[in-house]
């Protein structure tokens, strides 16, 4: 039976639905066949701020529409992507992304008293190359991708970026007669000093909350902020429904890891886990 499946690195969860539901702060990248149209929903467990050790439930809308050959527009939670390239092996275009605010609606009693960080809107470019590994199995491939983003509403200055490599494997043996596709990857997240100081720094009146700093501001520098490892299993529930069990592990590095917001109040190990459903049309 022919099937059209995507290699997914979407993170979601049902277990934390008892927590307040908010828009997902970050979405694990998903890769789809370019001819596939869908609408769906992801349910997530996400850190309640970047670097937190506490988690909350979150949801993310999932929409994709193909037009003009293999060009498409895609919404994955807080990320809107427009692919402008009419090719199967190459995708490139525009990305619009939102980043959740950090305020007193977090569990940590110290971080909730820090000066709030407004929601950020980011605009940039992305590109991806899909390298097939088997001409008879087009979904058996390695995907190289990257993006560069800039903030549009003065939350921080400078750029952020991602570099990723994902391995996609369609399993020969299926579970319950359904085809399954596995996906695992690794990526690096780069950020400007302004971004890192906004999300991981301790300055100004926030110093009063971190007595161990002895009044000395903590101002992290630019560089590789984290390493990310996405993973997923995706299957057809029937001819019209896709189910993805997926997640991502992120390890904060360098100045981000050593920040008092992370080292003393949070955790350098960041997880996203859960489930997503999508209806094919």
C-alpha cells in the first residue's frame, strides 16, 4: 500500500493537560512531503520558561497548504513558514515565529518576580536540502536545514539561528499493518549576546533576587546556546489521519547553562514530549 507520511519532530503531551493550557513556546521542526495538505493539533509538555525545571501543558495548531506546484505555506504552533521553491529536494523561503513572554505566570517563586520579558516576534529565512538514501524509498533520507532570524519588536537585538541534520527512516516492518516512519536528528542553536542577556541574564533590579551574585550583573555572551536532539515515530491511523509520538531534548550550553536563572532556579536539560494528530485533505 502506498502511503504519504511526514518525518516529524513535533513534541507534544497529554499528561499535563491538567495544567493551564497555553500556546506552545517552541515547536520541534517537522518535515512533510511537499504535496501533503493537512490540518491538526499538537498537545505538548513544555518548560514554563526557557531554562525552567517546571513544565506545563500547551497546544499548537498544525496547518499546511500546498500551492503553485511544490510551494506551500505551513503553520506549526508559533511558527509560520512559506516555502518559495518549486523543487522536491530543496526548500527555502520565509519564517515568521513568535516567542512566548516570561512573567509572573511561572512556577518558580524567584523567576516570577524578575522583570517580565515581552513576547517576541521573529522574522527570517530558512533553507533545507533533502538528500535521498534509497531511490526506491523516497522517505529514506537525510535532511540538512538551517534558519536565521531577527527580532521585529525590540525585545532583543542581533540574530538567532539553527543548524540541523535529521535522519528519516521508513521501517520495513510495521506495527499492526500500519507503516511507521522514524526520525532522529541533532541541531545547534546560536544566539546573539542581546538574546542571551534578555533570557538568561541577571541585571538591574533583578540582582536583588540573586544575593549570591554579590551585586555583580550576569551578562552572558553570544555563541552556541544549546544543542537539540529531536526524535519521533509517525504512522497512519487510517487513510486520512496521521499520528506522531515525538519529542525533543535540548541541552543548554555555556553562558546559558551557567546562568543563575538556569543553574540555581531551573535546569539545563530541556524536554518537550507528547503527541500530535493531523487530518490529510
